[in-house]
C-alpha cells in the first residue's frame, strides 16, 4: 500500500510538471498470440489530404481522448484475461495497438503491418497464403465505418478475424463481401429503427435529415429515410455535410445545408453524422445563428469531445440520441489513472526502454506521440462518460474463439500449436458443406452424420474436426463483464440502447438517461428538459398555411409514476401511457392534427402537409390514415364530421305525426257529418225534403261519402303491398257512387229547366226507379274497370327510398305513371263536370228550394280541391304525399257535405215547417219553371 501511494503521488507530480510520459510504449506487449488494434488516437484534420501528391506519412495533430480510452480498454481486457484462468489458462495474449488518425490511408498502413509475416515487417506476394502466418491473430477495430469498409475487405482477403467496436454501417453485415468481419455494436439499422420510433412516440412527423458525406452518414441517412417514410414521417429536407479541410466549395455546401434546414421551418433535425462532420455543421450553425432545434444524434457524435466542447454548443437547442448500454466498468477509471501513473514513473519507463523495439516501428514510427504529452485533466472529463465496453467486449470475443479453438478447459489448453485464422472451413456434424468427405464418396451423397456413417461404413470412425479460429466465431456466444453476447450470422451483436439527453451544467453537458430501447421504446418524460434561450415557450413560423407550434417547457415536466418518473412505452405504432398529466414536448408537424371526422387533403410533395377536410353527411372517417371519406351503406347515415355510420330508422306517415293530428280530426268531422246526415235522411225518408234529394239514392250517396272518408285510413301507417294496391280503388269506387247519385239529380234538374215539358216528362222516368240504379251501377263498373287496368298496368309498390331523407329510410307507395292515375280520376272528374254543367245556369223560381245551387257549389268544391291537389302533390316531398292525398279526400267530402247535404239537415232540424211538398216537390226536384207554390215570395 505505501508503494502504491508513493507511485500515485509521484505520477501526479510528474503529470502536473509536464514531464513527457511513456504511454505510447505501453501500446505494445508480447504474448503467445498477439491481437492487433486500430484506434483513433488522433486525427489529421489540419492536413489537406485532397492535395496529397506523394505517399508520404500523414501526421496526426489532434489528440482524441475517447480513442485513447478505447485502446486502454483493450489493454485492460487483455491483462484481465492473462491474469485470470476462466479463459485461455496458461496462454498469454499480447497486443499491438496503432493510431489510425481517422484516415483510411493511415489505417491501411497499419493493416499491412498486421498481415506481415510473423517476425518480419514485410509482406510478400504469394499465389497461396494458406501457410502464411501473420504477425497478429485477429484485429480489434477500427471504430469508423468508413475505415472498416476499407480494412474489412483487406482482412477478408486473408480471412483474418476483425472485430470492430464502433463501425455500425449496415453494409458490413454482408457476409459475401466481409466474411471475416464482426462487431460488438448493433447495425445502424437498429439505431435507425429506434430513432424512427422516438419520432413517432413524440409525434414528430416533420423533420429534416442530415448526414455526413461519408459511408457512415450516407448509408445511415438512407436507412433512416426509408424507415421514416414507411412510418408516415415526412422529411422536409435531406442534406450532406462535407468533410472539413476543403475549399470554399465545400464550405458553401455546409452553409447551404443550414439554409435549407432554416427554410424548411422544422423543429427537429436528425443528424446521422461522424463527429468531424457534426463539428463542422455546428461550427457554422453557431456562427450563422441558426434557430434552436431539437437535434436527434447518431451514436457517432453523441459523446464526441470534438462536438461537446465546441464553444457555443449550448445554444443550438436540445440534443438527444441513442447510446449502447453495455455493461458497467467501474474500475476502468482507476485503471486509466494507474496507466498514467506508470507512464509518469521514470523507473517503469526505463524498464520499457530496456525491451527491444518492435520491428514495425522501423516503418511506422512512434505509435502515439501525442499520448506522451497528456495530463490527468485531459482524460478526466472523458472518464465521466466513457463508452469503452464495446472495445473491451471485442477482446473477449476473440479470446473466447481462441479458447474454443485450442480446446481449453479448466486445467489448461492442450493444443498449443500455431493457429492460422483463415482456416475457415470448420467441420460441423450437421452440415456436409464444411468437409468434403472421404475420397471416392460424392459430396452430394454425404448427408450429415448419418449420411457420412452410411457412406464410410461401420468400420470407419468419424474424423476429428480441425481447429479454426474464424469458424469458431460464427454464431458464437461469449460473456464480458457478466453480459451475455452472441454474434449472429451477420457478425452483429444484439445490444440494448439508452436514450441520452444533453443537460448542460457547466461547459460540458451531462448525459442524462431519459429512455431505453430494447426492441421497444420506453421514455421517461419527467427526466426530459428542453433547452431554448431563456427556457421560454416558443412558437414556430407558419408552415404551409398552418402554424407549427414548438413548446419548450422551461423545466422538467414533474410527472410521477414508476422508477424515473412518467413512463410511456412505445410498441410499434401503439403507445401505452401510464396515468398522470401528459408532458409537453416540442412539436414538429407541418400541419395540425386533424380533428375527428376530418381527412387529410395532401398539398405539395409531402404527405404530412395537408388541409383538414370535413367528411360530409353520408360519409365518415374509417381510419385516421384515410385520405378520402368512406361512404356509408345505403341503409346507414352519418352527420357531418362523423367517424361512424348509424342505421337508418324506417320513416312513413305515422299515426302520431303532427300532420295526422290535423287530419284525424278532419276525418272524424267528415265521417261524423256524413253519418249524421245519413241518420237524418233515413229518419225522414218519407219527407218531401228527402224525396226531393233523391230518396234512397241520397242515402246511398251519403254511405259512399262515408266510405270515401274511411278510405283515408289506408294512407297512414307502415305501407304494405295490400294497402298500396287498395288505396286508389277504395277511394275512387265510393266517390264514383256518390258523384253518380248527384249526377242523376243534376240531370233531372237540367231536363226540367232546359227541355220541353213533354220531353222532360218522358225522360224523367228514366232517371227514377230501377233505371236510375242501373246508371249508378254502370258508372261504378266503368270506374272499376279503370282501377283494374291501373292496377295491372301500373301497380303501385312499396319502395324504400334511402336518399329521400338524411337520417331515415322512407317507406312509401311509389306511383309508376301520372297518366294512369289521371285516367282513374278522369271518370269521376267527368261526372262532376256534367253535374256542374247541368246546374250552373239553372234559375230557381222564388219560394222554392234550389237543389241546383247546392250541386253547383259541391262540384266547385270538388274541382277546387283536386285542381289544387295536382301541383301540390307533384312538388311536395315524397314523405308528405300521403298526407296531401288524405287532405284532398277529406276536403272533397267536407265540400260536398257542406254545400249539398248540411243545408238540408239544417232544414230538417231547425226549419221543419219548410219540409212541405209545395216547397220541395212542386214542379219537380228543382221546381225550375216556377209552377205553383204556396210558400210565399221568398227563395231558400
């Protein structure tokens, strides 16, 4: 303990004094099996590689703390494996770590060193590299997708296992192009799915998408765009950020991207970019005073010191993105401090100087010159948020594969001969493609273990599988820090993500976990904090005719529920929201959400920019994603802006409707008057008044008039086939009987007044007695024939009119022909017209009752009623046509009663003294010629 304390104190004093370290000499260690490492320890951002005319050495100028931490994580993993017995007992691993400068040309130079022949720093061209033993067994790295695409093809030629701890582009999952590539990070496709689900969960469907102009950015942007479009998210603008270090043309492209983002008026920008391109974009964004946005970051720049320490970065808005969870490494910080302390210890550095230099250093020089001039303060900030587990896990994956290849167990590794990594065709008992089979046995005849035993025969034993490193890594499971990982068939691992939000405390933001993604998204809204200048609510500018509002709560939402606050789980297209008040996130939508019963009318090129159009009556919104309203079925209805249809109720002229409250009293009045008149006529059937009115014919006419009134009961109520067929016949036949009796009286009056007395006396007998009844029967037979023809030629039928009423289904009797109905009415109209002609010009003598005037007014009432009926019936709504017919029938009956029968009833009841033969029968029914009379000189 005192020695460690003294070492720490001496290292601290050395680091603060600025004494050069020997950290770069700790990046190499000998072992039984050596692993190569490619890490971005620096960058050549000031070097203009586009103008490079000679293959000279590229100088790395900028130091990367994160790259060093990745390298130290690999160093720590190797030392842990060497000091433990769980993996590779008795075997010592070595490592050889190089700086890629984040440049493909530098990474390729060190890759050539790795595949050089063991014990040499050269590589020779051969036709067959089967017996070639490279300097390293496998390679860990590089971090960048752009570099991994270059080195991946190179190492795939030698079939050397390569495990990247950060290259996430989906192209590296192609086993045909990269058969020896593995990685301890998920593919960008998983990250893109997580970002899309985040946008959906927060209802952000109007975003800008920007990527770096490299393989990582272009491929990630393409993945995100395709997924977002399929999920209904509109991308207002897509752009690429060129790499810094070029001329004014590239700088103008950066400014153009920012102008496009500003013009699109979006509030959310998805930036799928490398750290260097993100640094370039934000540098110009801060200089150009871009309005604060929500920046959804890709993992490549979310934790980059290059971006987080940029001056003015706190003014760009809110930054959040997904970061792999990994496993905790609490002792890594103390390990880094120990490495720095040892690097500042002169005794330790002197011991490293005593070791012979590696052969590769003659060609590549110092591994990391800038690593020897760092201080503890340089790495302290990076240690607070380091994400080095993936590099640590990459070492354990190779160690597990080597452990399996050497057939290691708890006691040791019995097979210690050299392992060539490219021996990939491992024998597998369930597959015949891994082993060609014995001589003379066709490959197609060998089918697994059973097929092989059959082919060889019982006397042959199965050969032992050869030991290959690369094949053992396919679909291999391994553990690192207690976390179980497994390479799938594409060389990827399945790892969960944390959703991190930048929360500014000092000059560097704190990474706050606000959600997780493990196949489904979980958000903790109470931990979210949206940043804008002044932390005030801001409203976006109008977009496509609508206002895109952006709400920025100035403090956390303060919700409760569950560990970490308000939990909302997003599963695909469904959100499960726990009870509590909702949290307001920034809103990024081209158009407001349509209300219920409204559809989107897309305008322009983006489906998220639309007008909200109401669904009219008779249609409804079936699904929120529908672009047109769905028409209701004919037996259904809907109001404006409806989301469902309702069944139509049947509608007909019901007994309780308001119109019937008027018609039923009229029916009772007309029927009652007819019955009263009939009763009086029967009671006084032998009186002169009844005899002058036709006697039994008058009673028959009153009976028919009562039947006419009763025919109106066929019109209200639910119509049926029988009622539709019976309506017109039961109306017109009694009406014909009534009018025919009136016609006989009119004919007698006409003959008495207009014909010579001898002719009148001779014809009067034809209008009385049995012959008169024959005339009535003939008229009714003619009308019956017309009704029968009408029912045969144009039969009325019950129909359901679905469109006549907005919310109901109208049941009514449909009339097929106006002409047919007119002919049925024509017979009765002819009788009425003849009655009118026979009595219109007749002059009654004074002192006698005038039947002619009563008949004239009765026929006038008939004609006025039915002449008014025709236009009214033709123009009134079909729902009210039965009521119009009822009204016309009852008014006809009341007109005849009021003008012809009721005056006689008045005389029978209140003027019985006038019921004398002299007043009624002298000279005939109308006493038209004025012969005789004892009633004085007045006329009634």
